[in-house]
C-alpha cells in the first residue's frame, strides 16, 4: 500500500500521556499537515504548546492560537501560523493569523481558510489532488451524492474534518467507524436513525479531474456553511 501520510516524529515522547492527548486532540490540524508530506509534532516544552511542521526546505511552520495552544482544542478561537527558519528562528514571517483583531480574524477557527493559505506556500509538498465527497443513504434505499472541489491534500483533509465535525455537532449523526490514518486517505461512516453517511477523501488523477468538473458539485462541501439534512 502506498503511504499517503508523513511519518510520525522520531523522538521518545510518543508514549507520553500529555503528548498523546495533544497529538490526538489536534488531529484535525495535524493530519492535513501530514497529508501534505510534512512530519508534524506537538511541542510541549514548559507549559506552552504549539504545532511544529517541518517543511523540508530548512523552514518549519509553527501553529498556535492567541498565545500557546490550549489543552482543549474546543477553546481555540483563531489560528496563528508562522513560517520560521529552523536554525535561526528569529528569521520568521506570519503566514496566517485569525486570532481576535488580526488580519484573518473573521475566519475564526476555520481549518479550510487556514489550509488554503498554507497550501499556497512555495515549499516541498505532496502534489496529489484530492476531493472530499459524501454519500447519504436513506432507510428506503435512496442515495444522494455530494462532492467538494478538487484541491491540495492539506485543504481537502481539513475540509473532511470540518464537514464530519458538522455532521456530528449540528446534524445529529454519530460516527460508527473510521479508517486508520496509516491505511489511506480519510474515510468514515456516520449513522442517524437508520440514515447513513459515508464521508471520504479520494485521489483525483489528471484524467478524472475533467470528469469531476462535469459531475454534481455541492456548495455545501465547498463552503461548509450548511450540511445537507435528510428528512
């Protein structure tokens, strides 16, 4: 099987309870970075936490919030992303800042907006094009398919996490299964009173890209404003 996600960081914190809690809690940010091909870690020095993604060109992304990341990801109100030189951290620039009163504050804690900006960086990264799609199945057998835009891996996987979070938090669906991260692109199954939703991220090759342009496209998955509701 072809690996679609970057390796885990190589250090002795992989079994540390705090590191595991933060790495799992911020999986919705870490997984898109890893699908871009970047080894990503949680820095737990002292009482301040932030994400660190090695871009493979001597620089790295540092992702925090207003200050450091809270232990509870639900408390994040915005993201601050720096790109800095690994050897000389004083050489850095702001990539994105949606914390209160900053340039992108109107985007709040949106993942898609942050990764759209990150994926614009001219750095080594996966060049695969991906697409989020969803299939709704009703108890009486009717199916409805939706697909989002074709985009870079980080943005597509971020869109997957935002959409599946909305399915659970706003639409009342319960996740009953999800494919392991090391086994391929995100794929999960949701259920609500006999209704089933399959959410998936798939690879779109050069030939399929033209076919997708003619297929049904959903603004729900594109803009993540309102997920489709059944019944």
